[in-house]
């Protein structure tokens, strides 16, 4: 068998040139296709499908206000930037944005569920996750939202305390108007009857335990003076062995706490 003769140099150069030309043509074709995709109006964002919670946001309003802030077409739009645009809309807590071929976006919205007002502002609220958000309080269906307050970063802790205290006072027909946590860790409670209750310091569990003993014995104590729980003016739960209360028409009274 004869050995194959090596290709002449000019043949090698021709093959190499052909390969380079084919590769260049391929790149040009891909670039042209990319340019066509980017410029073709068929792939311009033609609509947005909104799903999920839209109780505080009209779908038509979202479609009218969000697209002007989006950049690019179906292929080039930045989904993270699109998500940020939706989450900047009042009441929107979370948005998940996906492409929907050939020219639409699909967004799943989760709205804030207002649990309370936060601080001194009527535009800041606490949602069900204990997060502070800004929105128009006038859009809230519940006109009796409590007001919570505390140092920065404590909104979840204050909401948890409120949720623990609320069922303790409901059997007494007393609602919570305000609950605050001071910078030194002291809890202060305002009831819808106008009463002010100093809950003192401690962990949530310790404060709730004192509050439970107070709520369970308040009716018995007030009845001794011919009063009902709504006659409460002030209460101080910072005492080790009990609490001090003031009732309308009755002098300050100290009550020994009952241990379970």
C-alpha cells in the first residue's frame, strides 16, 4: 500500500481559507438573525398577563403604568429589572416575571396584607410577614387597624406580640389600639377603652405570661368594686408578685398575681 502524499502548501491554505470563510459567513448569519430578532416589531413587548393578588391594584392600571418603565423586547428585557418595576408599585410585595412567547410577559403578583399601621406615619404599615411597607392607608378595607411602633428592625417582633396579646383581651371585649416597644425594651399597650397598660420588659413569652394572668383576673378584680373591665384606666404589670390598676372612681389598687 502506498503512503498518502502530503498535501501541497497551497492546498492547505485553500482549505484553511475556505474554513475561515465558512465560519465568518456563519457568524454573519447569526449576527443578522440576532439583529432581525432585536429589531423585528413582532417581538416588541405586546402585552402583560397579570395573575395573582390585585385587590389594591387595577389590572388595567398596572398595564398602563408598568410598560413605559420596561426596556428591550421579548428577548432582551431584563426580568430582574421588570420585577423591580412591578415591586415598586404600591401594595405589591412580590412579583415573579416570566417570558411568554412570542411577545408577552407573564407576572404573578403577591400583595401586602396590612395588619397594622407602623410608627407615627399613616403611610407606613406592617404586613402579615412583619415587614414594613408604604402605601395609602385609605386603601385599607379595615378602618380599625391597630398602630404598632418600635425601634427599626423590630416590626416582626412587635407584630408577634400583638398577635399574642389580642386573643387575651378579646374575651373582655377590649381591643388593642396601640402597642409599642421602647428602645430600652419596655412594652406599652393602649386599649380601645382608653386604658393604658404598662407590660414591662422581658422576652415575648415572659410578657405574654404576665399579660395572661392579668387578663384572666381583671374581671374578678373589677367586679369587687362594682366595675367592669372597661372601667380600667391604667395598669402596671411590672410588679414581681402582681399588678397595680386604677379604675374610674376607685383609688389605685394592687392585686396579687395568681400563679398557674
